[in-house]
C-alpha cells in the first residue's frame, strides 16, 4: 500500500506493475565509469543490480546516490544543457508485477492539483517527466511549447493524470481516500475470515508471507461522489509513505496569528484580488518569508499593483537564500524579486514602487486593528498598518496517521519530521525506514524535494520489494 499519489507514488506504481528498466544496448553514457559498469551485466535489469555499486562516484544536485543514478540514466547530460537520450529501455514483464494500491486524496498527481494552475515551475519542464514518457513529447501532442524551458503547474497535473492512464496503472489507484491510521498488528490477530473478505472485495490478493508475524493495518475512509465517508481497513506487509509536504503550512507562533486577515497560503491573496478586497489603494499586504512561494506572492502583487511590505529573517546576501542559488538566466522573475529585496529596503527608497523590503526582521505580533509589529536584529521595533498578511515560510508534512506523528522515524527523533531539516531516516539504497522494517518513505519525507530526484527512491523501493517477494531472477 502506498500513501500518496504524487510523482513518487506514480513512479513506484509503474515499476511495480512489471515495467522493468534495462541498459539499452549500443547506447553510450557520457560518464565512462558508469558506462563500463552498465556493460558488465547488460542482460540484468537495473532493478536487479547492486544499486550501491552502480551509483558509487556519481555527483550532482542531490544527496541521494540512487536519485543521482536513476536521473543520470534517464537524462545523461541534462545538467550541462545536453539533450542526450535515456540509456534505458523498458520491458513489460507482467510476471514480475507486485500487487499494490496507491491511496490519494486527489486525482493522481498529488499536490500538483492544489497549486495555482498558471504558476510556472522552478524546475525545467523535462525534469518533471516520469519514466518512458518524456514530458516534452506529451506537451508537443498538446501543440504547446515550454516557456523558457519551464512548465505550468496545470500542465504538470494533467501530465501525471495522463501518465497513469497511458501506462495502464488506473486499477492500482484509489482517489478520494483519507488515511487516518497506520500501525503494526500481529498477523494472527487478523482472522482468516477478515482476510477472505478482503480478497473477495478487492481486485488484489494479499498473499501474506508465511514468515511475516506482523503486518500493517491501514485504516481510513473513502469519500464517495455524494460526499459520504465510507471507512476501510487494509492489511499489508509493506507500506510506502509518499505523502509529500504540502499539507500544513508553517506558523510563526506569534500573537494574533489566528486573526482572520492572517493567511498561510498564496491562494488567499489570489482570492482577495478576485473579490476586490485588496487593490492599488489599499493598505500594504504583508508577505513574510524568503522562499519561492513568498517570491511568487510578491510577483503576483507587483503584477496587480498591490503595495507590499516584505519581511524576512535572513540577510539579502545569505548564501542559504534560494535566490543566491538560482542561475539568473533561467529564472529572470526570481532574480527580479531578489533585486527588489536588495535595493528597496525601508532604509533607502529604490526604483520599485509599492514595495518595501525589511531584511533581518521578524514579526512580533498581529493586532486586531491590522497593525503589525516587527523587530529588527538590533531590537528596534516598527509598526505598520496592513490590509492582510501572508505567512509563507514553508510547510510541514501531516503524519498524524502514524504513531507519535512519525517523530520516532526521523533522523532526530526528538523533533518533528521536516523535509529540509529532519527527514525520515531511511536506508539510502532501499529507502526502508531504519526504525521500522516494512515501512518505506519516498520524496520530500525522505529529503528528496524535486520531482527529478524522487524517482531514484522509487527505484530503490521497487528493487527492495522485488527482493522480498523473491521476484528477482537468479
């Protein structure tokens, strides 16, 4: 059972549906050592090879060796602007398929359905693609091109839905499901009667391994078309957590943050513009945060001529600031925001109208009269009257369905799971949780935050599950 039907879940479903990657004969990988390793066993699928051996020595923009491996096999020289074809060929070996269910709240594509459709992605369009169906080819069929090599969120959400249908994976997907609990139970406690019911009511056969003394019980409910909640319980030997991180926005934890004019999602600004509750003449909109969502909000407000006060804790020159890590040529709009942050501080008026930047400041409180108090690094306070506030400082995964909110699974088991600072502790070559055998974590939960790199995790999980199911050829 996988929890989450975003790119991680879709990619893993493809691999477990019997689609097996092999090194394409006569293809040449630009990495000579990897090429030599791939030539050593051309008849053995990548899933059945030693992933640690293959990924050794690879370097790139991810900390995960298998993420780098799968990425470089699919897009060999993409980081150097090249367009070399994938060195993989895919065979459909139905006898190696492993029965599975992918549970998700929305249609396949996960959080991509919750993002404003016209938003342009940070990653290049071709990096958003899934195995054996290049995103660019799909876009060409729609008679569309990539703007500045990047795609809109709406395109991506549609592509992921199309992928599931095109690859024949729909039978594994259950949309409209909400999981409320995942816990281990002893296999004996599940009566044979319950197992029989499950087999009759499902197109999946849960072949409990004779050896397994414990299995996972996954409880939740399914929302019908009429909005009725129907409860379900599923038993599985392995559970894959692929629920992403879009669930609950981070709060500042300051006084007045629960007032009605304080919001934690960009969509609130879009709604306010639509119903004319903010405009050119209104008090400024406060935007808190220095990540890409905050930048998107600033661009949107700038486009609508809405005045903005922008508050963030870091220095403008801080190397940890995402804007200092993005190439200017590829991301001109984010470069513009960074320029505004630098040149338009409250201390000195700059060329940009209706925008004030307050670096190295933090919010102390929100007042009922819409007056907001900030403090700078020296302890000086400022008060501004605002029309609405957007706190856009990241989001946290919702793991309330796990015992102790999944904290025991994290790298630092004293802190909540956080994709950037405290991901779930997994084995790098199987993505199985080190603290709970049979439980796997993929994507942002395991620290892989880009679609391009979540797929290596799916490769690792599929390889591990095939070994467990003994469906690896000798």
